[in-house]
C-alpha cells in the first residue's frame, strides 16, 4: 500500500490542542500530491433538508431522517457497477480493532468531508475524495467499562449547526467543533457503572439532539433523552419501562421483578415525521428475560412514537407481548409513503428478530396491512401471553429450530431436556426449549433500506436458532443489582445456518427475492436510484445486488469483517460508495463454513474508473 505524505494537523483532545502528524493516526491510498479539502460548516439543517433523500451529501445516519437509506445518485448503477474499483482505503490508527469491538458506524458526508467514528468512540474528519485525514478526536474512554451488553460499538455520528455529535459508550454525549474536532460541550447522559451505555447514533433534528440508552441486560431502564443541540442543556427524558402510575405501568407485575429492573432499551436511531413533529423508535426486550410476574410489559419490544418537542407519548404498538425470547426490534424504524390499493399510505416498518416485517400506519400506530393476534404455546411458569402479533405476508427467515442440532451434548441444559420447537415455544426453570429465530435474528440491529422505485424493503438477516433455560425468580430477586448482569436465563447453544439479503414488497409484505450467504449478513443495507442494494458479510465480503432481481453484480473482499451499513455520496460530480470494515464482537463461530472473521480499522471508498 502506498502511504500518503505526512501532514501536520491540529488534533483537539478534550479542549487541548496537540500537533500530531496525520500519518500517526491514518494511512491512506491517495494521490501523493492531493490537497485536503476545506471543511464547510454545516448549518442548523431545516426539516426539509434533513428529510430530503440524500444525493451528494449523506447528512443523517439513515441518509435522511426517515431512515430510508435510499440515495438518489445513479452514476453507479446496475448496468456498470461491475466496474467499481477501490478509490481509497484508510486505516484509523488501530482504533477499535480488539476482539471486544464491533465496527458498526455509518459515515456522515457533508460538502466533501466524511465524519467517521470507531467502536472506541474516536472520531475522524476525512477528505471524502481521497481519504486523507483532516482532524481526529480521541475519546480516551475508560478501558474498564464492563456493562456493554453486546460489544464496544458506536453506530455513527450526527452533524448540524457546526457541531459533530458523538454518543459515547461511557454514557457521555459530546459535541465537537466541526472545523477542528475540539470539544465544545460534553454532558453525562448516564453513568456506565449503573449498567447503561450509549451505542446508537444520535439524531439531530430541529435544534435538538436525541440519544437512546442501552443496558437492559444490566438491570437498567431504557430511555430517549433530548438535549439542546447548541449548548447541551437537558430538555426531557422518556423512560420506556414505566413505573407504577405511569402510562403502561399497570402492564407490569408489582414486586422485585417489575419495571424497575429494566429493559426496553433503545438500540436504534429514531426516524422522524416532521409533518407530525414526531420521532419513532423501537425498544428492546424486558429484563430479566424470564421469571417475571404476569403482564404485557409495555413498552418493551414495541414501537414508541413521541412528540419531538415535549417527549409526550403519541402512540405505541407492541410487537411481542411479555417477551421471554429476546424477540425485540433493535434496528431503526423506516418511514415511507406507499401506494396500496391506489391510496397513498403513510407507512413505518421494521424487520425484527422474529423474522417478520411489522408495517404500521405511522399516523396512529395501527397495522397497515394486517397483523392479527394468533394463539401461541403457553407456559404458566413463565407467565407467557396467550397471543402474539403475526404479520400478514411472508416471513423472511426460518421459524423452526433444526432438530439434529439439539442432540448429544446439546440435548439438555444443566440436566434439563431441551424441547425442540418453533417460534414462541416457551421454556421455564424446569424445562429448556430450542426455537427459531435466535435472539440474533432474523434481523438484529442492522438497518434495513427502502427503495421507493421498487417499493421494497431490503433486510440483512440470518437463519439461526438457540436454546434457553429459565432461572428461578427467587434467585433473580436476591441477586439483582443495577450494573451487574441480569439476563435471567441459562444459555444452551446458538447456531447460524446462513445469512441473506431479503427483499420484501411493502404493498403486501411478500418476499420478492432472497440472496443467500454462507456467513451471517450483519451489516445492514442501503439502496440507490441506480437500482442497487449494497450489503456485507462478517467474513469481509462486500456486495452489490440488482434491487429488482437480487442478482449479485459486484463483490469485493475487504481486510476485515463487514458489520456496518455502507453509504454513498459524490464529490465534484463523482459518486463513491463507502464502507467501514472492522469486524464484529459476535464471531459467529457456529456457522457451518469455519470461516475466520477478522477485526480491523479500515474505511474503504469505491468509485467507477
């Protein structure tokens, strides 16, 4: 690899200016004589600017605040994508390369500058045409954090009003000067020692920054918090696991394993409907997973819509009642308008760990096509709910565990036989169960994309199953302490069989095509007006598909696993496709391929020659 010339840059670390050569932080394939682009300060974006489908710029984590991840660019299209070549490739100084990290961030691009963040919360400004570094921010977060449920990750930044917003794993929300990377303000959202971390990309909208919190597996209640984007002043907070007396509080049992023990965490960046001044997100499962008292457990495993200004609840829709399987919807909600029966409908949809897409009318949270309540197997010991919502249309992943997996040493958990069943098969403290999908899906946190030309939602997912055994309530109650592990189950085994990209027609929720991988698809997708869908595998393969047929048209093998969604932008009329390749905490060893899934610190950009 040819190394770029040394440049001296000013790096601002917690307000202290330190002159550091950029090659100490990054190496890039770029023209040695290239000049680094000047940064253009972002305005306080209007609702119209944030809602517009991205073209040259990609100014929000989901491309736009509807989270469609659809670009109007078509210079790269299904007819010429086979000629896509590497334009540049940068290494981010080894940031976030250890096994504990997951590289899950989507780059932001504004006026020729890319803003990027690693799993260690280190942020970078890069010349989007060459990859050359302009500035770098080092988070210096504590390396002793032990309350991150599912790896050390950061799913992206937000920009607006001349600031870059970074939600850190240690519980701090940091606003950086867009021009220098210096800290402008920093506020503690929560303390990680209490069991809560920040992993989702912040949302910038209407002068406010919104950030979700995680920590259900450590006994913490989920929330969305709003801050003044200019100065970091606290505005409001909505807790997604209500207390007695709050709306939804009556759906929890009174006692030590009630709402105070957590759950309903917010893993995703909300979507926004400016016409209703409304943000919508989905929530995680209840904590602990099993042995809770009776009740529906709002607002776990639910869509939640809030007034963006006040944080007041507008509507909700629960996807899984009294969830004991970790069957939540951790990916971002996607908003779009669609013609159904000749009528324009205002839709919101999301694929979930259950292997279904749940499509609602976003004006009121009611099912758009149909999601009937269906009777499911029951277990009194785990207070299961008698029915579950099952969407009309097709499932995109398998719903039954593979019997031959649960033989031999996997046929029991701690001496308790494993009953092999299908989705919603219950378990308790006296008998274990295997079911599909597993708690990693179906579709996990990885974002989907919607193409208005095909009217299809593109889902990155897997076929998997796993087994669980409950833990007695008395044992859980006596051991509960916020900040310590609080799963409430004994894990058996988890098995992945294949990954895939699935195209779902949102007029009828039917499966159109499915492109199958040997290893799990964990990256998420984005789609373009060039009739393309891009997705990656944890083995490092990055692919482009025909959005209409699912035919693979282009592929590149990267130097690390792909666990992040890609994006596209243009500089000086040239379209690029960018992807962060750094691997995942989840190594997915249970796949049948025996592949290696390496970690790294790479950002790649591809373009036509």
